[in-house]
């Protein structure tokens, strides 16, 4: 198998074969297992760098590769985004405080297939405000996945997410999006988490991509810091994100990154 497997739609989106989903399940399972293993270590006093070291160790022990180490000069096996960091937080000496919320994003390569997923964690005691933000963000992802079926459009996915989030008086980040996946890390399409029904490319069975809404308690605007990676909310409001890698089937969506230990959400397990 190679990158060219399958055909391309007129929008440049690759259509994979049904047999290819097995490779995506293997990669997605490992990524999810790593995030499961990290859960018990997200506690007040730990550094984000120590969490990334743990993730790196799990990737190596599994005989897999990190997709992010070396990607555009990035040096870590994860992105760890704390509180008002929207995405692409760089692990380092930052000490996690009681009540902090973290998004940890991991992408691994298993036999040439990319498994990409992220989820939220809470260090110590969670507040009602953060709990509600996390719940709305998780549910927005699942609402988006429910809109995935052949004949629907990517605009339908974005609209479903946006409508749900805004009905809960929160905002959807517009500066970052989901993406095509498979035997490459990033490919068409851009999967927007907002939009109008019936717009953008039509979904077909065999498409593989991520859905990864970022939801802010305040306004949707973001800015990227001087490190050229870390994106934060402009108004310093809290932000949350969940991400699944999925494939389009004849009847809906197949999720490749389900948590084997049912730890995908901070209040589960």
C-alpha cells in the first residue's frame, strides 16, 4: 500500500478502500490507548513536559512513530494546551495547577497509517464552568459525527457543530479545522466546524478525516504566540477541544479513535 491508494474526488479528497479501515483502526487504537495511559498522570504538580515524555515512551514501546516529532520542526510527541490555549500548546516546564483543564493531542504512525486524536483532562477539582465547557465541546463533536453520511456535505457537519455550540452560548473557533487523514498526516478536505447546510464537498463512503471542534467560553478569535505554534483565545477565555479520526461508511461514520478504557471524557471511567 502507498499514499496513492484509492481514487481522488473532484475536490481532491481521497477515497480509500474498505480494507484500508483496518489500518486506521490500528493507528487510532494506539493513539487512544496512549491517551488512556496518560489520564492518571494528569494531576496538579506535573509538568506538561513530563506528560509528553510519558507519551513519547509509549510510542516507542509500541514500536510506532510520532507524526509530530520533526513535523515542521516540532520536537514533541504531543501538543498540550492548558486553559485558554486553544491548540498546539508546546510541552515544557509549565506546572499544571489544581483545576486546570488540558487538551492533549497525539498522532501516531502505525504501518504507514496515521491515528490522530485529542481529548480533555482536568487536573484536580473541576469547576461547574469548566465541566460545562468540556461537556458542550464533547457533545458538539458527536453532533458533528452524527451528520456524517454519504450524500451529506461538509457544510452540514460544520453547521451542526456551530448550531449546537452557539445554542449553549459558547463560540466555535474558526481559525483551525479538521483535515483529511489516512496514509498522510494532513490532506484535503479542510473540515470546518461552522458553516451552512448543503455547502462544500459531498461526503462519500471511503473518505477519512478528523473532526476536532475547538470551543471557547468567550469569543471565537484566537492569536498565535511568538513561538509560531501556540494558539490562544484573544479574550483569555477558556477553550476546550475533542478530536476523533473517522471514516465514512455506506451508512454513516466509523470512529477509529475510541477509548479502549472508556476514558475519552474526564467524567467517564
